[in-house]
C-alpha cells in the first residue's frame, strides 16, 4: 500500500466509525501532551499534513491493518498517530478505525533517532 491508497482509505471513514481505545483516549487527553481528541479526528478525516506512514504488525493479522501516521503540524512539530483499520473495506457504517495512541514530537529529535538507527 502506498500513501495515496492509504489517504483514499482514510477518506472513506465516517466520523462515527473512528473510536479511540481506552489507552488511546487516556494518552490523547493527557494535559501534558497539549493535544486533544477532536484535533486527532480532524487530522484523520482531512489528512492535512499527512506525509508518511509505516505499516506495523497488528494483533489480529488476518483482519486488521495497523499504521503509524506522520502529520506535519508546523516547521517544528510532527504528530504521530497510531491506528488500526479493517483489512478489507466494508460498506459505510461497518468500517472501523481505532486510534491507539497519538503524540506530538519535535522533528529534530526524530531525525536524530533515524540517524542513530542507520
């Protein structure tokens, strides 16, 4: 799957089909992170600033896809959002997207980590 295909899949989700996990809701609403749930929903539905994704191993590999999404917020910060979606798209109302976690990171720190991994 490439970035354009993922954007198309995300565009087909209804707001009512996007739910946070218990862990995700607590992490997103944490005041120290200075992010909130409506902001995450807005990023996922509009895909504004989505520039990269990484496919990860889901718990239920037969029916799920798990992704780490990178959104560019401004010249200094990125937002990382972890989601799980159905492997096969279904009709409206039956799709599901779970937001596992989200956090805001400084881009410089991410670049240093990538350089150290290589």
